[in-house]
C-alpha cells in the first residue's frame, strides 16, 4: 500500500498484484533468484475440486450396491471384507417400510455376484425370486433322504477316524431318537439291516463306482441317490410300527423319500411355514444347512426371526450358528418387524446375542419405542421419521443414511409395480 501511495502522489495510478500475478512473476524470474519455494496458489473454487474432503460413505472394492447416501453417491458394501468384525447383518423395520424390498434386492445382487444363498422363508415371500433366478424352493414336493451318504459324510467320518457307515448310522440314530420312541441299539440294528438289503456295508466300495458303461473314473464316483434306502424301507418290529409309520408320514415326511433337490444350487428357498411348527425339525434343518457351508461364500437369511422365539432350542441353535459361521466363510442375515416381541423373549438374551454378533444393522422406519434396545438415543427419532425405502446402516459405532433403489430389471424379479422405492 505504501508503494501505491507514492506512485499516486506523482500522478501515477497502480494496482497491487494479487497472489496469481505474484506467482506468475516468480515463476518467470531466473532460477537463482526464485524464492518461491515451490509455493502454489489456488482459488478456493479450485481447491474445493481437488482437496480430498471426507464424505460419509462406504465404498468397498468387491462389494455390491446397496443404495445412495445423502450426497447421492453410491454406497457399495462387501460384508465379507476382512476389515469388518464379521459378515452378519440384522434388518429391522415395520411393515411397509421397505425392509423386505431391500432383503430381496440384496439377494438378487449377491446372486449375480456369485454368492451362494439359503433363505428360510416363513411367509412364502421369496418363491417368485427363486423361480426367476432358477433357484430351488424346498416345499411339498422336495425331499432330502437322510439315509443317503454324501462325500461330506465320508470326509467327516475320515476326520474322526471312524468307519463311514457306522458314523452315518450314528448320526441318523441321533436324528430319529428326537421323534421316535425306540431304543437306540434297536434303531442301529434296523438301519444296518436296511443298508445290507441295498447292498451297502462297511466297505466303502459299495457306495462308490470306478467305472460305468465304457467310462473309467480315476476318482471314485458316488452311486446315484435312488440306490440308497429311505426311511420307508426301514423295517421295525411290530410293536413300533404304528408310531414309526405315523412319524414318517407327518413330522419326517420331507426326509422319507429319495433326494430330489440339488443342495449345491446357488439359491435355495426353504419353506418354513409348516416346518416351524416342529421346533426339533427346525433345529435339524439348521444343522443340515451348516453341513453344506464350506469354502464358497454363503449367506443364510432367517426371515421374521421373531417367529422362532417360541422355541429356546431353535434360538440356541441359531446362536450356535453365529459362533461358527465366520470360520466357514458364511454370513447370517436376520430379518424381523416385531422387534419388541423378539427382545422381550427370555429378557432379550438371544436377541442381544444375535445383535452383538452382527457387524451390520439396517434400520428402516420403526416406532421409536421399538428400537430403544438397538440404537443410541441421538438417532432414535431419525429412524421414526424415515420415508419408505430409506434406512440407516450401522457399522460398528458409525451410521449412514441410505436410500434404497432398484432398476427396472431388478424390480421385475422382485415383482413390484409401485414407484416408492425407485
């Protein structure tokens, strides 16, 4: 300013150089006179375009799109990423909040991402998706023969250094003893005799073949499913016959015929509306599902989990699944709308255990009184004012508001016509 005043007193008008003029001048003087120390001057507009400002979001490289955040940026989540504590998720929300829409969308996107999925469906909501994606829906006309011996049975028997047939029969006896009042020693004898009638004994070659027609197998191949006996082929003594036949026609009807489903299908829907009335069968189904989880990533969905709270054995089994699912490269996603009922059972012991073992919580619109056990009070009110299709994703101590959206192709698979979740 002093220099400008002196020029002005002599009748010369001048302007003070701004930082851009100065930067231009310094960049053009001889190097040995340059005292700029590589300083770079920018306008605030330019700075805002290049500075890495933090925007609350999740973008996992190998994840799937779950929606858009409040800045309209895509939120991409990989629940199997090692940076997360575990891969489990809880989805809460009242009826009509968009909870089921999100669950179905999540299934579709994981399906096309190559993730294997098993859905326990208590309200027959997912059969349409299964048909669209060439999955299988286990219900009235599908069966799993519990007497069929699989490669997994052989692997487990070998691991425990037991004969494969003795190991399998022991497992069947444990299963049947939950439903039929027959002494275990007698059950073992019935089963051994039944396998013998079908030419199956302790020699593993009786359930494997090394050649067929003109084909020779370098690795032995298992015999076909129809070569195994079923529960209907087991002959029991007359004293037990009436209760045995009644049992396999009712509680065990889905386990009494030749296996006609492919448990390796990437999308399996298990209809639980009738099975849920028999808690022990549910426990056995959950056990059987865990046997099919191995190296490939697998997600197990338990829809309307509050309906399982009528049986402590079932909830205990679900909690046991949580303990081992991470080691098996799997994930459990529980979905429910009746949060209060779920948390009131046994003083919320199982509900809190499931919640604590789930790294991800998706909260759709819910009454503020319903979520007092799940969230902190600072965001309770926000949840009650969410619109349909909006959710708050909790990951550890962080939370992110997301708008769930689907394209027309996905909406066709979900079978919805309204525009509420576009």
